[in-house]
C-alpha cells in the first residue's frame, strides 16, 4: 500500500465506522513493527496533527521519533525526542526520550553531548527502572 494511504483509509473508516483513535494509533504501530518506518512516521505525524489533544499524542510523538531514528535521520529524531522532554517532561516517555536524545548525539558523533544527555537521565529521572542500562551507556561513552 502506498505511504500515507493507510492513514487516509483509516481516517475515512473512523468517520464511517467510528474507529477509535487507539485503533488508528495501533495501525501506525503495526507499520513500525513491520519495518515500514517511512509510512509509520508519516502516519504518526498525521495522527499528531489530527488528534493533538488525544492521550496517545505523546506516544505518537515518541514513535514518530523512533521511526526517524530507524531511518537513520538522527537530526530529525533528535528534534522530536527533545520536544517530548521539553513539552511533556512528566510523562512516562520523557526518560526514554532523554535516552534517545543521548543516542542520537552519539550517532551524530557528538560523544561529549551524548554523555551530558545520558547523565541528565540519571539526574532528572533517578527512579528510572532501567538505570543499569543508563549507567552502562555512560561507562561506554567515557
């Protein structure tokens, strides 16, 4: 199916069959899981534009950034992950986004900035359940 067509079809179906935003979001996640990152990214972007107040919008931002990261567009992914940290700092996705910010900087060859960003995870989110992974990444960056 052509990129973007799935979202359009789902949007039309939502009007005709009252699909929930959860179902539309899950269809985009399905595209991501199947490795169709370009279409998934476009669908998440469309979801964010169509449903900016939906409770799933933070997750849609996160998965949009993951799609960009998977396509190795680290600069664009970095901007989206940073937006999550800046605008949704209290959400469960914020520490994950902060980690991905560090990983984007690492992929962009900016090791010092990656280390600073990863240390920020340890400082800002001390109760993060995967702190052992954060500490391991910090050690690898040193």
